[in-house]
C-alpha cells in the first residue's frame, strides 16, 4: 500500500485528487495540504511514501516544500503534479529533489503508475517532459557534448545507463535494453551516483542534462 499526501492549494483539484486516488488499488491517501508549509508539516507528521506536489502554492511553493522535505524526510518521494511544464519550473523541481514530474492532464492510470514508480525509487516523467529532457542534451545552435565527454569518469556502459535514467526508464527496462542483469544495472547506477555526485535518479538526470547546480 502506497501512502500518499496530496498538496494543492486549489480545493477542487485537491478534493478531486483525493477522490480519484482513493479509488486506486494499492493507494491510500493519508492527508491533504493546502500549501507548501502544510505539506512539509504533514509529511513530518504522517510520513507518507509519496507527496503529490503542486508547484504554485501560497506561503511556500512546491519547489521550496520539496527541498525542505528532502532535507528532513528524504525517504519520502516527491512527485510533482502541475499545470506548468516550462524549463524553469522543471529545473527547479529537479534541483529540489523531486523524483517525478507530471502535468495535470495526466489520467488516473498514468498518475497511479507514476506514484508506484517513484515510491519504488524510480524517476518518472510525463511523455512531453521526457521528450524535453532528451532534447535538452542538444540545442539547435549549440550541440552539447556527449555524456562520456562531459563526464570522463564514466565508462561507456555507465554513460548508456545514465542516458536511460534521463529517459525515466526503470532498472528492468534498462537491463532489457542493454542486455544486462538488474543487479548489474543497480551496480552501474551506484557507481554513476558516486562519480557525478548524484543523490538519486532524478538528481542524476538533472545533472546529466545540465539542470542541476
């Protein structure tokens, strides 16, 4: 059972999410917050597995709340659910430690799948966000170096795994695509984290895409 805290300042959206998630198998909504301050407080009090976090909220926005949650309750994953899909919002959320990023047009199946993914330690992104992250490797006017060139400490296979992480692929998918065992993929990921200074998959993706300070 995945314990979820919903954080959104709009009552209709918040109540709708609580209702929808309450009907999902394997999901228990343990609380609802109206702003970032309450989201942090309830996270510390209720210790949910996942916080479903809006970004634009009063008193403390979702990015600030995510950073505080990562600092004080790092075992809780943050999944951003927002109307905003601009680069600044995305980069801020990833730097703060969000493990996933969806837009509010996500359906119930996509939302519940994303909750399960981030709760299990995987990074997950809406399709359009994943496409943007991939395009972030290069720009029309100034191509970016390949991962091996940017991170010379990585082996060729580690660079392949890191690229797959930026696409939001889980360990099983990476193992299948690269013809590796899941255990080997986990070993590569641990090595990648150590070499590039990442604390989780979302942070690794942000670093790889040049979106983390």
